[in-house]
């Protein structure tokens, strides 16, 4: 049992468990202390010192994010000395910052801007000393603007300690410090997976996704284009936050209505091709197990993970499933099956994806994801943040919208597809189908609890045809690295492995709403399982429209046309030295 500590904060009696920081103690009693470099899921470095407070009897100011409470401590959070220190720090940051706020993607959602407002900074006492540096926009996913960087270190922390990639680091010393890939290179030079976790935690607009909203607005008003949109599983439990609702709110029907208002001709569900992925991937797994194929087989839905494997672990690429991601399967079908079914010229079809992921922008531009470089299967990918921006621009009153169903023929889906949006979801969906195909009998329980939850690496065992098969689930690239090392060293005990690049899987994707934390990820996760449990169909192989797709068009899983449209090969990449 934890010992309790008694102290005073602003003369208020406070009792909290031992080892609590002053910042968390204050939060527990609704006392607000401003922060900037602090982020709940990252390491505490006390870099900015905005959260400094006075402790009675102590000479200097103390950072509340890193100072542990002590019995009898007396803390003052807003003395003149403290406020002056915060204002001085903030003004110094602003003096070396591109403060053209109205031209910034994070205007009105910027932590530095909010801090300046809270502190009442109307005029900076310090001369502007910004040395303008070039913007890094040499990739399809992320834009890095060093002129807006405040050197808080969050991006370094998430890249190094959560993802284990180490693309970003501090260069130079003192006031000359910049945050950059080594030697001032571009993200593409040093190799970035484009997961976007850096953009998710950046307090200002120094790292953001490549904004493609203007391109979508333009095509929506082009009468020569048939513009359709697909919505990823995780979006239905995360977009609500972007529009002011509580974390995990399920907004599926309202989202469809909103997209219709924006002008999309058809609104489709990526869950449909998530079901299709399970059929193809499940049959691929069974084939590998029964014919002595390469095992373990690893899922290939996550483009950040694919980018990582291609560069850092090319020796394990044969272990990757050849299946394209649900996003790309949808694009391939939209410009073939859908075009034929609706008698539409494929050249006029424009496919927009709404994804929780910045790496999906890169994936859509890969040369193997279309018939030609100028005829890609998915034309534009928007993040959760971008579609939220478009809905605000349109003035959509989201809460008052009616519930609308997805359009056919990509509208009927299962609960198995819905849980694709969370870590362990692809594995659970696959096991529901593979078990019944191999064992030729229904599962007693559809809920594989062993692969659920936020643990970094999860394991489970399943009986397939009398043989016990071990499977594993990993999320974050730091954990994926552990799995990859096992395979590289021929030490993996698993037959099937799910890997998701971002913490929590797609519910924690780099394109989700700013301020995503472990708490919001858990809320979204719970909501996806709620969606799953409420679905009339919960197994991908029981989706009648998937079966109709095979009967009318594809033929059978892993058949020639399926391989041509739904599968690909991944190739080793070489880092620039």
C-alpha cells in the first residue's frame, strides 16, 4: 500500500500518494500549472521550465513536472517571481520563432500560442532573432519547419524512446541548437518511417502532415471527376475528439452524413477491405503452414512498419504477408470492380482515403500501388486532423447530423474489420477466420482476450487442426525491433505476428487528433470493441458481400486476379550514408 504525502499548494491542503510530482498533485486538486515540453506519455526532461513553481524555503524555482512532493512541502504556483520567469521564457521562445500564426496549421491549437495568451503577452520585450532555415518537404507525408521549432525535445523523445528509430536529434549547443536529422539532412535522407508520431506530440507547427485538403476541395468541385471516399476503422472512434466530443465517441453514422455534405459522391467503409484482407491473409497463412512456407508470417497492413522493415530488416522481408493494406486493396477494387459494376471510366474515379496515419500518404504514392505512376489506386490520403479541418471550413454542425449508412458495394462489414484499428485487432480478426477454416467448426468464443490490451508485446496460442500454433502482437517500432531481431536470429517461436507501428495501433496513429495520450488510446480501443460486439456479423468470412465479390469478380482467395490486384512484394531499401 502506498504511503500518502500531505502538503500545501497555494495554501490548499493536498494529500497524494508518495512519488507524485508537484504537477500531478496540482492536477488532482484542479490547480492549473502551465507546461510546454511536458507530455504525459513521454520522458520528463524539464527542458522548458515553464512549469516552474516556488517551494517555500528553497532558494531557486523548481520544475513541477520533475519535482516529487514531500511531507509538509509548501508550494506556490503563481507568485510574481514565478509569473515573471514564465513570461521571460515564453518571450525568449517567441523571439526565435516564426510567429506568423494565421499561416500556421496549428493556429488556435498551438501550445505556445495558448501559453502566450494565458500569460498575457501582448508585446514581446525581446528583439526578434530568428535565423530563417529551409523547410523540409521532400516526402509525401510530413513537413518539417525548423523556423517554428521551440526545441522542446518531444519529437526526439517519441522517435528515440517510443519508436526506437532515432531520426531526430539536437544539433549544435546553446542558443544555436536546432532539432534535425543528423548533419541537417532531410527526413528521407536519414530514413524516416513517416509514422508521424513526432507531428502528433509537437506543441507548435514545426512538424505537421502534408496538407492535401486544397487538392480534395478542388476535385470535389470538378464535374469531370467521380470522387469517392473510404473511411478507416479507427476514424469512427477518433474524429469526434477533433470536433469537440469526448475521447472514444462513436461517430460512424454522423461521419457518413458529414462526408456527403462535403460533396463526396459515394462514402465507403475501409472495413470492407479489412474483411477482404483477412480472407486473403488468412488463406496465405494456412498455405504457408500446410506447404512449408516461410514462417512466421507477419502482417503487412501498416506502412510505417513496412518502411521500417524494408530499411532496417531487409533479411526478414520474405516473412511479410504479400497482402496490400486495406486502404490499397480498396483503391485497386475502386478502379476495377467498382468501375465495371457502375459502368464508370476508371480514369474519372478519384479515390480519397481518410486515415489516422501520416505514413498512409507515403504508401499511396508507392509505385507498386497503381497501374502507373500517374494512375495510383488511391489519389489522396487525409488524416483525422485534415478531415476535421475540412468539416470546420464547411461549417458542418456535426452533433446535429443524422445517422447515415455507408454506400454499397463497399458498405457491409463485420466486427472483425472494425477492430483492425487497434493493436491486436488484425490478429484477432484473422484467428476468428483461420480457426474456423482449418478446424471446420465454429469458435466457442470470438473474443481472443490474450491479444487485447496495451501491453507492448502480447502472445497467444491457438489449436489449428490439432496443432498448437503460437502467435504474437507488437505495437511501436521499438517493440517491432525485438520481434524482428528474433526472426533475424532464427529464434522466433511464432507462426503469425501482427505488427503495428504506432502506440495502440491505428487508434494512436500519427495523424490522429493532437493531444493523443495513453488515456485517449484506451478510450478509443474500448469503443472499437463496443462496435465489434454490436455488429450482427463478427467474422470476415461470413460477410456476404465479400463472398459475392469473389463469386462475381475475384474468383477465389489467392487466385490470379486476387494476386494481381490485392498482393505485392516489398523490396529492401538502402539508407543514404
